[in-house]
C-alpha cells in the first residue's frame, strides 16, 4: 500500500458500498479493502500512488454526504502503520507504554502514523473498531521520553476528531505487559483460567494460568501455585437414597 493510503469511515453501510464503488471507478488503485465494523459502520481502505489515492478519496467524499464519519489521508504512510493495519503486533524492550484512544478508526490510524514518525517508538498494537464499539486505540512502546513524544504527536494530529484519551505509563508492570501481549479481549483472557482444583480444606481454589489464585476463590492466603497443592481430598462415596416404597413380598 505504498506510497499513500486513505481510509473513509461511513455511518451508513449502503452509502459506504456506493462510495467504495465510486472510488475504484475514479482512479486506478493498488489496494481496496472494504467491510463492516461495529457498531454498524462501513470502512473503505485504499492504497496506491498518491495522486490516484487522493482522487479516489475525493470521489468517496462526494458520494458519502452526511454519512461520512471520518477520513484519513496519508500520502507518505509509515510502513509500520500499514503492517499494523494488517494485524501485525510487536513486542519491545522499552519500559514505557503510551496509549491513544480515539472515537474513530481513521483517527487511530492518523495518531499511529504521527507517533511513529515523530519519535523512536514501536507500534505494539493497533486495534480498530470491532469489539470496541467503533473506537480504536494504538499502543506505543519504547523509552519514556520517546513514548511521551509519540503520544504528543498523535494527540496533536487527531485533536479535531473528538474526544481523544491518552496516557503514558512510565514503568509498565511485567504482568500487565503479558496481558497486552496476549489476546487483548477480556473474554478470551478469562477462558484461559484453569478449572478449580480440590484443596485440603475441601474448598475449590481457581488458579490463573501463572498459578496464582483468583481473588475471591478461597486461595488468597496460599503462596503456592496449582502445581504445589500436594494433598487432594478424596470425595466420599454417596449413599444410596433409601426408598420409601415397601417391597412386595
């Protein structure tokens, strides 16, 4: 998708499809990707030569009318942004984490491009719309000063996009880093919790994947992990219920 990309975000699926058709008819494009995202929006992503992308983007604007939610045009897009749009996720050795959360997909892509161009940071993750209620966010990793600079550039670029939330965590805890490296959806993280095991008290203790008991599971006073529980309570055999009916003689 070099050297330019543009993304148009529509509130109407019908108008988004019409706009996408107009865009590909207006100018030759190397890439066009279109589809629905939550909550009922439609995205059209195009890439190619700068002049062609700009002309196609204008055609989409003309068709969209009031249904155009947001748009981003990056005539010299950073290659890491392109890879992140495609789903690439990266780890970095920096101690700091920067987060920019925006109300639209277009604004998140714009913030990611501004941040990675303005500072020596890694785009750890770029999450767009689906399972996020239409919002997006980008995670920057690196040294504290660089992450602060990246967040500053990203926020400045997206100031006109509405409510933009941003934070910089100077020393990200290792366990929080692990959660960010894994699947970011809470439901998926919760499924990784192991099933309860029996303890000498007879109460079940549910252990997290790393062996720590979950809060409220009854295992908060134990430092041992799931593999350190040596005693197992053997369940007592159930008594057969006594029938109230008399046998026939």
